[in-house]
């Protein structure tokens, strides 16, 4: 007999012991595993500050007449990050399994930090093409961020602590975007735009040094962890005994209707997400006429809203399922509908707001982005519901397609926005995003499934 644990099959002897009967108890709130969790959280904060910093910097780079770039050229620059990001979506999972998550994460933050320090010089010397190359490199190595983090989370967090620790780690992405947008306006106002990249690079190197000395691939490899805490984690996760790997049922996955519904949903979400992430600062400056310093503060509000609502959605869905108010499928699709239909409706309403009503526009934009938190307990967790043995592989596949869509979205926005000061052209961008939000979620509601698929349990091979 064997028991499943993610993509690994364990002998029956390795079944995790319930925490109540384990001879070990959690080592307070500051064990080595909690330090690892904090480092992963700050790692995502750091990665996402460097992912979104161009959205604010490019507003100052062009408005100060430093660079005379058209809106279409700006859209190319903003999308160039994704050219690299898409390449390692699928391979990075295999790289993490082969070489460990620590080295992958170190390469991600390290190379992003060095490139960030070089961007001001290269932008002046090589223009927008050089800047695109820098962003391509940053995207390429950030392609391993999530696979590396997934790998490390699976090794370090006991089952009994997984919910709160995982929520804390991945909320770092939203916090990073919010903090970067908030700080960028003040940084530009005080030291001009190059300081954004210098500050990101310095913070990244500081994180890199801390993680290099304190971080570890697993409790087994950590030199700092106590034997008691190591045994606690191993016992909880069942990381003992002979391990068996599962053959990936590629044919079954690629002919599965629920899988394609999930892929379309993920892609549709990314269209709206990347459109808003790259274009909101420009919309704030060009249409709402918000000063660069205020622009950063206001542009950060939607991401802080998402950060806060992510915990609300997590608590609400867990509470509903625990009290059996609805089925898992209903819970996921209701949550996802709030996260997709909600932003679509808010964007449509935004297009009806008369000129001059700046506060109303800001509130609506906060709701557009903030309500996206519903997908965290919607389609994003459906990968696990459908096939817990292959959730990582499914995420790699859907995120690969969704990243491709996210790459196209800013380019389409740039092609539409011939005159960035024309509200009607911005309305076309927003209406298009709304239509894609609605269409993709309808497909997910009709064809998506949260039932465990038959191909979740293929033939097993001893590794």
C-alpha cells in the first residue's frame, strides 16, 4: 500500500502522523521553517517590485522628455518582460526538482538585481531596444520564481501549517506590487527615475545575501535546524521511506475538456491582469492628470486592496466549506465569478464616469484589481482539486499559455492607444478586457470541473 503526497507516492509506513499524536510539537512561532517562510515571502515581494517597477518608471522616463517614445513603443517595452518569462514556465519545474529550489531562486533574484542596477546606463546608451533586452533577461529568470517557491514550500511547511504559511508567502506578490507603486512616485520626485532601479537592485542583493546564508532546499539539507523540528516536518509530510513517482498522463491531460476550460480561464484572467498592471499608471497620468508622486500612491491602492481581500476570500471559502454550505465546485466557481465578473462590471462602469470625477475612477480601479483576489480561491486552486498528483504540471501548462496571452495584451493596448490622452481609446481597452473576463469565466463555469479526474491516478513507476 502507498499513500499519495502531491506528485510523490509514499509507502504506507511513511503516512504522516497526526499532530495531536506526534511526539513533537511546533517549535513556537520562530522555528527555522518560519524563517524560510519569511525569506520566501520577502523573496516574492522583491521579485514583484522588479516585475512592476517599469510601469511607473516609464511614465517619468517619457513625461520628462528624457526619451521620446510613442505609446506603442512603451507597450513593447512593458511587454518585453514576458518575452523571457514565458520561456521557463514549463522547464523550471523540472530544474527545481533536479537542482533544488534554492539555487533557482538565488539565480532569479540575483540576476534581476544586477540587471536592475544596469538598466539606467543601458537605457541611455542603447535606447528602448537595450531596455527591452534588460527586461527580457529579468523576465527569463523570473520564470523560475513560482516553480522554485512551490518546490521550497512543499519541502518546508508541515501540513498542519500549510494554509496560513502558504497564504502568507504568496501574498508577498501583491504586497510587492503595492509597495513598489507606492514608493516609486516619492523616489522619482526626490531622486528621479533611475533611483527606482538602483533601490530595487540594492534591496535584491541584500535579500540574496541573507537567503544564501540562511536559506535551504529542505530541512534535510539545513545546518541550522534542530533535530526535533526536522523530525516534526518530515513526520508531517511523510518524507520517509522509498519514494515512487507517477508517469505524467500527457495524452489524457491534453484531451481533457476541464483542463482546457481551466487553461482558457487562466489566460482570460491574465489578459485583464497584465493590461491593468502595465497601463494603470499611464491612465492615471494621462487621463486623470495625477502628478507622478500621487500617481504612485494611487496606483498602489488596487494592489493593497487585492492583498487585503486575498485573506478575506481565503477565510470565507474555508468557512463555507467547513460548514458545508455548498459543494467545492460551487464554492470555487462563485469565488472565481466574483473575481472575474466583478472586475468586468467595474471596468464597464468606469467607462461611464464623466470627466473630472477622479475619486470615483480611483475607487472603481481599486475594485477592478482588488476583486481579482477571488481567483485565488477560484481557478488557481482548481489545479489541485482536479489532479492533486499533477497540480504543479497543470500550473506550468496553464501559466505558459496565460503568460503568452499576457504578453500580447499590452501590445494590443498600445496599438489601440494611438493618443493616450483620448478617453474613448482607453474605453476600448477596458471594454475588451471586460469581454474577455466575462467570456473566459463563462467557459470555466460551464466546462470547468473541480472533481478529481480519472487520469489523476496513472500507472506508477519506482524512481
